[in-house]
């Protein structure tokens, strides 16, 4: 649906953003076209400061014949919450309510809840001692979250609690980013580059090891214990065998100790795996590998630009098992072009036959920068309802496999307004994934596009430093980014003796 004009009585950036997010939930866009459903929608908000803060919202729906309908509502802030965030939440909730009433729209699965880590809100309420049922109710009342999503969110958050607690101010994780892939997938919006030639690769490894040495120095200086090492990208296994081996050995030699719980490598694509890499992983005691088929449909693999067949994924999985890798995760994407519910069921049946320890379901995110988003007209993507049916079918299959959802996160522009969910057998939880989503542990990022999150010892705030996404900037300015990370570490942890 589209409308000709959307008018807000404020140019406050956050207010404009949250109100536009409501339109996005129902794919309502503004366009000057004859077929517009409304000439204009006007939103006015009045805030009564005080305790509690109140927000009254009036919405005027101006029809194409000039007719106008007014609707209004008023809501009250929660006691004890930040008044500024509450004001924005209430403005959004009010408009969501009024728009749904006027247009008889169904509830959005996640209501007005937006953001990558919805579990952080739940953890905050759990910390405050709220019982499960109260949290469920509050998610519905405050954010309009549907019952199914609320249960998934609350139960997976409760599941994480014992894992989240296994950290303290000196326990950290390491993320190593290798931003290369054998080829670029159609839907990819990651900063991943096709593996460069020898000269460029040599330069990358020099810079990467300089970055790594700086993190090793910080770990020693601040007396950190490394709980997890995660090698992601890109596809780290796209590196030549000798470079891959050196990288793993250096990571292991620099950060492995008795405190290490998880050493995970993303081996996303079978066309990048070799027996030598498998041996390197075994030698360096990698105990978790993510082997990501995304789909087991040959025609889709071709369509999304992957240069392998489903049988190659099966072969890689069996090789990982035969080598004794204790934990294997498989990623599946829901909502790929040309797929329907039957394709997802078939993919999941094939994955269930392999019996991985962990399956992560991703709802396709059509982010800016992906070729898929730029070429939407050339592809057929499932509609929201079909995407949701596909997701339900996949989740049902994980249940039959005996897997339990244990972490979730969301991205912008996800198919069916869905989420990404990690499901595993008991004992196969990824500590790194839980810690990175919880944002209660310091993560030090090395390599291209790697992010460092430095969490204060009280867990009250975090500071973030991003290595550049553009590979040439990373190569040219690594010292600047090392210095920035060191400065943040110093700000958060203070001066430490060597
Ligand atoms: S394997 Fe992953 S990072 Fe690499 S191109 Fe495909 S989607 Fe992007």
C-alpha cells in the first residue's frame, strides 16, 4: 500500500524514525501515485512530562477525496524506565494502535519491538526479578509482541541465563574476521570480497597478524582469560591451506588456555574445505565448526551464486564428523528466491538425516548492498505469509530433531518480519553466540570488518570500535584502529601493569 504524504508534527530524528518503522511493518510507502490509499496521514504527539509521563497521539487519515478521519489515544509510561526511551516507545505504540484500528491490520509478529537483540530487554527484566508470565504480558502490552514470539524470546533468554553468568570482567572472547569468500552470494550484504591474488593476500596476513599481536598484548596487559575464539567472515576456509593453518596456529598459540571453552570456525562453504584445513582444525583443537548449507536445493544454490551441490555439503559434514569435530552447526536461510514451503521441508529433512548438533535458522534479510535487493524485480521471493509458513515448518523440524531454541536475533528487512534462531541439542550451545548477543562480555575483534565491544566491569555500558569494512582502508590504517581499540580498553579497564 502507499500513501501520498506522511506528515509528522516533529522533525526530531528518533520520532520520525520510529513512526516510519510502523509504516514499514505493513509495507506502507509514500509515493505520488493515483492509486494511493490516502492523500495524507498526519501524526501529532503531545507529551505530558511528569510522573508518570504520558503521551497523547492524534492521527488524521486524509482520504483521496479530501475526507478526513481523526483517531487518538493516550498511554502512560512505565514506572522506573528511562523517560526518554519511554516517550519514543509510547509514540510508536500509539501510532501502531491507531494505524491498525483504522486499516483493520493484523498484529505484526514482533509488534513494535525493533532492534537486533530483543533478549537484552528480557534479561534486564529477569535481572529485576520479573517472573516469566509477567515478562510475557509486558512484551505484549508494551511492545505488542505476539504470544508465539514472546514465548520464544522469553524461553530462549531463560535458557541462556546459566551460560551468560559464566563470565566476569576479565573473561573475554576473540573474534577473527577473514573477509574473503570463494565467490559472492546473491543475497550477501557482508563485507566479503572474492579471495584476492597472492600479493594482496600477503599484505592482508601481515596486517592481520599485527592486529592479532596487539590484541594478544592487551590480553596479557589486562589479565584477560579468553573463553571463546570465533573465526568468521566471509568464509575463513577460503584462505589457502598454508595461510589458514598459520592463522589457526597463531590464534590457538596466542589465546588458548584452560579457560578456553569454544574455538569455532565458520566453514560456510564446501567449495572452500580441504583435507589439509580439516587437519589444521583438528591440530588446533577447534571444537565447533559452522558448515552452512543455507539450502539443500541444487537449483537454489546455483541461483544464489554458490558453486557447489547439496552432495558437497553432505560430504563436508561427514568429513568433519569423521575427523572428530565435536560440534557441528548448520545454517539454513528461509525465504530464498524461488523456494516454497516444500523446499524448506525437503532441506530440513536432509539436514535432519545428518543430525547436526546445532541448526541456525535465518530469515532472509534483504539488506542494502546485496545484489538480491538491487535486482529484486528479477527474482521471486516468497511473500511474508509464505515465509512465516516456511519458518514454522523449519522450526517444527528442529523440534522433531530434539533441538531447543537457545538464542535469537533480528535484522532489518527480514523476510516475513521474522528472526534468526539458533536451536541445539543439550550441551551443544554456542557460548560465543550467547555472549555476543548478551553484550555482557568484552569481545575483541581482529581482522577485516571486525567489531570490538568493550564492556565495563559493572556491565553497565559498552564501548565499540569497528575495524573498517573496506579492505584497503583496513590495510592502510590498521595502526589507527589498533590505537583506537587500545584507547577504549584503557578508558574502560584503566591503567594495568604488564
Ligand atoms: S558465504 Fe557468506 S559472507 Fe561469503 S559471500 Fe556468501 S553470504 Fe557473503
